[in-house]
């Protein structure tokens, strides 16, 4: 008679807790590996004869970490080698004595992509759910008191079920622990722990199996103890039950535990539930599961953790691991999660893939919350076929639901895009997937998709996750600097709302990030591309400056993005994309190993990302001020701390560059309820008159009874309102009417070019304009123009100074090609080269940073070597120049003063290649002794631009 094979999903390997009734032998370590690129091993019976070892391979691990294969399968980008095909893994494992009342199980923590398994040449089964663990009953194939041959063949099949699990690199392997387990024929599986926070009760449900030949009578017992303590918090038993041979029954025990401590992000108290079966007074089997008593759930329009207000301060990541396969090294996991927690984050979303048990174990202990998703309803990295995907997500829930860190399940990314069509099948699938999760995890928050904002009312979603779709989503509100929050107000006031994939900014790729990677990590070739891209255009010496400036700019953008979201009255959180570099995207302000943060983590936490934050209504805009201006700044408190705020004092100081106070004050008797973001007052000050431009710093401290609860600070800049001493007369000639009006208003002593020619040459103008005669009559002037025409060229050839201001009228080759990117959406694309720091520059393209060189023409313009926010109004919507094309193609001495470092994809550099171009916002040239300046900055949008224009005219007028 053929052997009966039993498979149980959702099991634990490499478990934290030992169970005395179960004997577990690890299969981790060295296995034999044989590659099978022609897929001939099955037909030739390799499993029956035993494989011929070609290489040693480590389990847990993956093939693509092996340097030995690099010659045959050369590395590309992430991988040390690129083997793609069937692979055979084999090792021998001793099985000790097995009692007739015991069973032998082969446990596999995770195999990717799919696998066939044999024991001693006998076929055991096929597993195609790479994201979950499983075990097979191999009692009929295993030989007791002998060595047994375990054979696993990974195959490139059912790849649609991987979702986003392998989307960045095609890796293969037994990526989590493997074990042999000997247990009683009567055994417990499918443990589910549910807690009621308000009643302090613990309910444990399990299924008891009887795989023996005779009926069994057992009595169930439950004990609750604190993690790492022998004290008993609660215990319970139930009546004896009968389990027929070959059958299973459900067991359910509930006990009160009034002294149990709650699990939260600040206090991750853990406990252990031990369920065991006894027969005739002896334990037959037992299972211990670690859990935390916690409840994260919607409450009206709010999200609450254990009944207390909770602000989701999250980051997200798409599949990427510095060790190629999913993270199982707890030291690396703890380092990464620990750095995020230091920065104030309490939540991480896994984009269309699932965390490993090791990741959840660490998060349980650190107090970090996770959201997991298999991609069942997703706009990409979709898990297919759907019917199998439903089974997969249920098995994932069974495996992970007892982790207190696993607080949310999601079907996929932006699946609502699929549901807006007239085809209602996607909506049906979303509802079915939602119900499948709720069946097995009724106490968890479940989302049909991240990026859903209630627009499809017949699709359930426990909380809303608004996507900032404006401007066709692609470039999202002018680089996320003009979010129309008021339009989200009705949604956020009605439903719990966490902002989705918020702030995809980038930093310049840094090969130094690779130094922290472990020895078996990825091939980090991409990180060298930043330096190589600059060297390719002769700017290699700028590499370190570009890195440093991009880190400053990137953090400014992420920080202000978080502050913008957090100020909104109904916002319950945000998911920054991303906190860590995220591999090829080179985003985030923490390297992939969690070892280096671009700014001190305490600074991130204290400024914008802690439980309590003090915020102002000046983000990207409104930070450049006029000297002599009265300023009012609105102050918001965001209170998600442990107590109500009452009688607080908000003290503020406006300081100059020497840290001397310019203005100060206190907002008294401030109150702010827990779980609210509330405007608490205004700061009003007068910027005193000074002849020069200067940096300012606004510092705010919020305290209760002298105890600081929040602090923050922001840079401001003040510029003089004055008539600039230009020296030489500015003569302007603009095709753009708005530019002409703005320039004359700013410099009322300037003269239109035709008026200049008419006044100098008198009645001769009746016979046409003659620039040479004009210049001979009165040549001590500066031409300011938005055209590269014959007049402008003659002016510079005559040795006269000239200022070009861009209005889009210069020759086409002065400008770079539009950076439109590629979008799957049928909508208009934007030229992101005009944006200050574009949303999605991490994954697509766009300006990464802007460098400023010392130059006399800048005058007293304050800056620290890169364009901080005092340049925002000038750079936003300004299109840069191609440096070598400005002033024409003739040989001319050029020097760049303000340079744009952009990120461009290049197909010849691989799938994630990188190149850049020599671009500039401000260029100086010289011809025949004439000084030439060309600026594509927008000088009339704020005081900073006006002041810089005055400095440049003063420089040309000397």
C-alpha cells in the first residue's frame, strides 16, 4: 500500500522555544549542490541515486551568494552570480530511535521559488508557496537509527506565486532553517492566540491530530507565563477528549490573566502560551508560542493601540535584502530595525512580500509593528493564480498571526487601480481575499490594498491609506511640495488614514554604503555608478560634494514631508518611502545595513518623528523673508505621547548666524489632547532692517512644568528691500511680457532696449536699430535679455557685460531633454527636471541635488555649498541649462556657479544603470573681456531670488 503523506503549513522552524516532547535536529549547515540548467535530473533519477556534488552550499542561504559560480554565471548588479534554473540540494541526516507511537517530520522554513522533495529516494511532495514554511510527515520513508538522504530540487515553476518576493533579483535556495522533528503521533498544530486587552483574557485554539493506529484519549492544559520567567500568570485545563485514529479535533481554552502586561511599542512585554496534551498523567505533546497582549484597531476616525491613540510613524520597503535572500540573520535585522526605532519609527510595511519569522521575532522584542502582504490584489508584483494565492495568504496568516509585531495584513499594492474598471471581478477577488484573512486573523487590521482611500465603497478596508495621486500620481504635487491636504480633510475626519508611500526622494549612490554589508551580501556594483557617472562627464571631483549635499537635501525633504502630513488634523500616520536606502533606489537616510544614518537618529526623532512634535506652517515655502517684514507663523502640536498636554509653555527664539536673539516669546497655557494634531497659537515677530542678506534660525521648545516634551528648529533667511547699486545702467530686452514687467518693477531705473537705442541715437532710429552706434554713443551699460539673438551676441563681442535670464526662449540645445520617465498610467507626464526634488526620483529620474561654488557674483547670498530651502522658490519650475551649450557653441571660458546633479537611467549600464549630464542653473562666461551670466533660476518668486538678481547685476555693473 502506498504511503500516506501529510503536509501541514504555517509551522515554525528555528523556534525560540523548546518543547520537551519533541526532538528537533537541525539540518542547517553544509549541503551538497548540483546545478541542473538543462533540467535533466528528474528524468535521470538523481533523487533515487543521489546527486553528484558539484559545490558545497550553505543552508540557510541562496545559490546566488556563491562566488564559485561567478565564472560560469557572471554577476550582474545585485548578485554574485546569475544562475537561473533547477538546482539540487542534498544532505544526510541521522534519525534516532523512533517509538511506534511517534512520527518523523521534515520541516522546511522556506524554499524559493518552488521545490520537489525526496527522502531516501522516495518522493515526498511539491511545495510552491515560497513565502511560507511547511512540514511533511516522512515516517514511512525515514529509517530510524540510521542516516537518511534528504533531497530537494528547486525549480523555476509557479513563479506567479512569488509576488514581490524576488522582484529585485532572481535568487534560489533553502533560505530558512530546515529540521527533522520527531513527535508523538498525537500532536498539536495550528495554534492561534487571541487576547482581549480590556478583559485581560487569553484564548488559545489549536487542532489536535491523531496519526496513530488507535484512538487516543487526552486532556488539554494551558499555561501563561511571562517571557523569560518561570512565574505563572494563568493556567487552565479542560475535560478529557477522544481523538479517533486518523482524525483531528479542535481544542479551545480561555483563561483570565489580570496581571499580564500589555505589549506596546514603548513596552514590548512578551508572554508565552504553552498548550499541552496529557494521557494517563503523562505529557504526550506540547507547543509553546510567544505572544504579546495588544490590540491595534480602528476606533471611529482614529487608530488606537490598546485603547490609546497611536500615530503610525512608518517606513516602507520593496523587496530588497543585503543578503539577497530574505533576512534571517537576527543581528542584521536588529541593527536595521533598531536604527529605525532610534529615528522614531514604529512601523514598517513590506511591499508585496512577507517578513520572515526571524524578522518578526526581533520586532516582537523591540516593539516594532509590521504590515505584510502577498500581492493577492496588487497593481504589480501580483500573486497569481488567484485561487492558489488565497490559499497562500491564509497559510501566511496561520504562520504569523501570533506575532504581536504583525499588526496588519494587506492584499497588495494600489490594487484599487484594478478595481475601478467596469469588470467587477477584481472587486470580488478583493472581498474574497479580505474575508480569507479575517477568517484566520479576526483581530488584525486588514487592507485590501495600500493606496486605497475609500473610492470604491463596496470593497472593505479597515483603514484608509490615501495615495497622493494629484498631478497624475507620477510627480505628485510638484515634487510633494504642494499637497492639497484640504481635499483629504473629509476622508481623514471620517476614517482612520495613513498616508501611503510618502516621499520617494533619493540620494546620490554611495559606494561607501557597501562597506557595512556582510561577507555573503550582494554585489554592490550599482553603488559605484554615482562616482562613475560623474567621472564620465569630467566631474569626478564633485562626487563627495554631491553625496554630502544630496544627503542634506534628501533629509530636508523627508523631514518636511513628515511634518506636512503630521500637521493635518485627521492624519493617523504616514509611511515614508523609504527609511533605508532600498538597494538600487538609493533612497532613505539610513544605509541598508542600518549601521549609518545621514543625520543623528535622535535629531530625526526629536524634530518630527517622536511621540510628541512641535511643528510650524512653513515647509518648502515661506522661509525666505524680507528685512522689515512682520511675520506670523502658525504653531501645531502633535500629541501622541503618553499623557494629555495641559498648561504647556511654547518658548521660541529667532536667532541670527551668531546665535544672537532677534526676537523671542512664549505661547502660554497650551493644551493638546492625546491623539490630536492641533494648532495651538501663532508666533509673531518683526524682521529688523539690515543692509545685507542673512540666515536666521527659529527654535521652539515645548515644556510642561519645566520638563521638555518637544523641540524643533527651522532655517529662515532674510533679505533686504532696497534699490541695488548696480553701477552700470541695466538695459533690458525681453520677449516674455511677464518677465519685462517684473524686471522693471524690481529695478525701476532700468531702461528698455529700444528706449536706450532711441535716446542715444535720436532721430537716427527712424532708419532702424544700430547696436554698434548705440554702444559707441553710450556703452557703459548691461544688457539683460531672455533671447540669444544678434543684439546679444554683438553686445558680448563688443566687450560689454550681459545677463541672460531664462524664459524658455534660448536655443533648444541650451536645455536638456525633458525628463518624462515611463508610466503605465494613460496620462500626461511632467518634465521633472523643473522640480526641486521630485517624488519618485528614487526609482525613476530627476534632480538629486544642487551644488553651489564660491563666486563673486553671489555677493552676500547665504548658502552652505548646496541649495537649501532659501533657493526653493528660485529652483522650483526652473529648467537647467546644458552647461557646455550656454552662450553658444563657440569656444568660451565657462564656469558653473550653481550646478544641477541629476539622475538619469542608461540602458547600456544595465537594468538599474545611472548617468548624469553637466547641467547648471547659473553659469558665468567671459568673451572679449565681457562678463556673461546665464541664469535659469526664477528670480521673481520670492525675496531670495530678487536679492540674488540684485547681487548679479551689481557684480556686472562694477
